[in-house]
């Protein structure tokens, strides 16, 4: 069960948008987060749309250091995982509500007790942080330990004389890391459930692009935009991979690692170094994504975003009109909350979590919010 949850969280991490208003595809829906609002919009079995609306009062409101460049990138990683797990649990509970209730009642629980248990899984708890920890270890194992170990074995078996201080070792390590990443996305893309999530990922990108273009948030407008977006988690991971190749190729030449230790221990120390440096690399990657977003349309932005945009062809699919409507509902909801309650000026949490069912986005409140209201430095 834990492994299944970790795999799902790893998939969702790749679908995260890093922007003032950004989102993430979930099961039959889209999570959207603005600086101060957090909404999950889901298509229910009866065709209606469920909106889970809440205020987002994160660490940046409490500690100013997390607003600073590079520090904010690391914080974004943590908040991304928190948002993702809460949204995933919520979307799974809505999609499987009847099955979960039936299972709980067979165990002798009342419907009220069963619903209480279901709702507890949607909150941030110690289990949430445990899942984040396990997901992080899974990611480090797959994208740090495994590529390094394979490179070491290739070097040892074929007697290629690559030492830890050589550029060749870390270049091959990086290429293997990139190959694992691409194969991982390619393979999970064949799963029917994941294919549908990738459609919602495309819908999320289209809805954000519609807002950024200053057009009315309706399905007809969203259809014409691309499913690719420069500020996407897939692009973020590309930056992580590229920067790690460059950094580690030079770092281990300058900083001797594990001097005097046996080869296995020396490489183990190097892996620990790599895991530690993933945090500053994440900070740098985040700043690059923000730069690409600010300079969107410029030649330099197109150049640095191109590889990540190509990778997004694996993580996005063309959405259906019904999926676009859900994504547009999620972004309209965060805009509504931001404007109606002036959340930007709130110095404390002033809203309580609420769930609202709507027939379609025509029922939703409109706002006067524009892109300029959500620009970041």
C-alpha cells in the first residue's frame, strides 16, 4: 500500500506547476493553488463538479526567509509534496467513496465513523510527512543511488578507468539518470488511469495559459492553447538532471571525497554528497523556472525551456471538453477566493475548508482578477 502511494506521489510530482498560480493533475480532477488559496476540483460520477476550497497559509507567510531566492525553491518542494498528498487522498476518497464506505461498514463501523476516518486521511498528519519521507527516499534511490551504482558497475566490469573525480563518470551517471527518468514516464504512461491523469495535466496547462493570455476562462478559449507549459514539474525535473550533471562533474574534481577509503565506501560517501546537494540544486532549478516564466516568449526562455517542454509530450495528453471544464473551475475558484476575501492581506487563516458541488462552471462566481495581480519577483 505504501509503495503504491509513493508511486502515485512520484507521478503527481512530475505534473506540478511552479508558478504564482499553479496546479497539479489528480484523479478525475485538478488541484489549483494561488499564493493564498488552495482548491481541488473533481468530476463526480453524476457529472457534477466538486470544489474543495480552502485558504493556503503556508510557511512563506510565517518566515520571510522562505521568500528569498533559492530558499523558496526548497520550500516549494516540501509544499508541493504536502499539496499533492492532500489532493491525491481527497480525489481518491471522492472517486472511491462508495467502495470505502462499504468496506468500512463491513468492518462494523457506522457510516458516520467511516466518513470521519475517510476525512482524516485528507488532512496533513504524521502519516503525510512519513509518506513524503518515503517518497523522497524512493526518488533518491531511483535517480541518485541507482544511476551511480550502474555507472560504477559499468566502470568496474569493463575496466574503463573512470575514477570518481573524472568528468566521464558523472556524465555517464547523468545520462543513465535521464534515461531512467524518461523510461519511467514512458512506462507509466501506458497505464489507463495514468493516461487519464495526463489528460487532466494537459487541461491544467491549457487553463493556466488561458488565464495568462487574459482571455475569458471558458472551454472554447482553453481548447486553442497548448498542453505544454514552461513552468511545469516535468521541466523542473529536467533542470534538476541537467544541473546535477554539470555540478557533480566539477564538484568532485574540486572537492576530494572519501580520500583513503575503500572504493565502495568512497562511492557511498559520494552518493550522500549528491543527496545533500539536491536541495541547493532544487533551489537553482526553481529560479530557472521562474526566469523562464518571466521571460516567456523570449529566445533565451525558449532555449532553456525546450528540453523540458519536449519531455512534457510524455506527461500530457489532449484533454476532453469535460476535463477542461474541471481545470477551469479550479482556477476560477482560487481567483474568486483571493479576490472576495482579500487573502493577500490576511495575516492569519480566516477561511475554513468547505466543499461545494456545482453543475457546471456557469454557476461559478466571476472575478476581476488578472495576471498582473499574481506576478512574482
